[in-house]
């Protein structure tokens, strides 16, 4: 492909991302949005759909994080886009259907599931009202995991390894 066409595609991607960031009203989302777009495209077709949820958030990793943050703000649960994104990439690479069938939790019969690799008892205890009661639901998984991290570590932003 000619270099001019490559440049144009890259420029178009930057414009689309910039518009998406401008639509959020927070320029600080620019760096995570770029990473979220790249990572979700490489890991899951579910995370790359262009549809929009009924609440107006895109049905992709960026939208799931932003919707979770809105719910967390309403419920007083601390956390940031960067903290959530960083932990999702480490735990599941952005795959909402990820399941760990090999670690000690799995050996005990309670495998870690979803974007933030939550076990069923933790999800049940820290589930946040207003989200689906489904551990694989991206928004419910993120919000419950952040609720747990807030109770245990003060915030998902304080989690830098398996938790």
C-alpha cells in the first residue's frame, strides 16, 4: 500500500479517536482510548462492535469502562479509566468471556471470570445494584471488581497485580 494511503488511514483514525474523546468531554481519555481501540480489536470481536448501548455508550471496551465509571460515580465507588483499563489488560486482555481454568481458584472449583477475572463469591458479594447479575456482563464485572477493590485496596487504581 502506498505511504500516502497509510498516512491517510492513520490520520483518519486519529480524527475519529479525537472526536470520540471530545465527545466524552475529558481529554484525559485520549491515551487509554487509543490503547483500548487497539487492544480490543486484537482480542475480541465482541469488543469491536460499533453498536451503542441504550445508555449511549459504545458496546466496546471503552464504552463498558465509561458506563462503569458513571455507575461508580453514582454509588461513590472510586476508580479511574486508567486504573480500570490497566487491570483489564493484565487480567483478560479485554475479553469479557475470559475464564481462568488453571489457577488455584479454578482448582478449588471457582474459576476467575470476565474482564477483571472475578470469582463468583466475590461477584455475588460486591455486585452493584443497577448492573446485570451476570459475571460475564462487562459493566457488571467491572463495577463489581471495582467495588471489591475499593473495599480491599481503596480503589482499583491501587491494584497493580492479581488481586
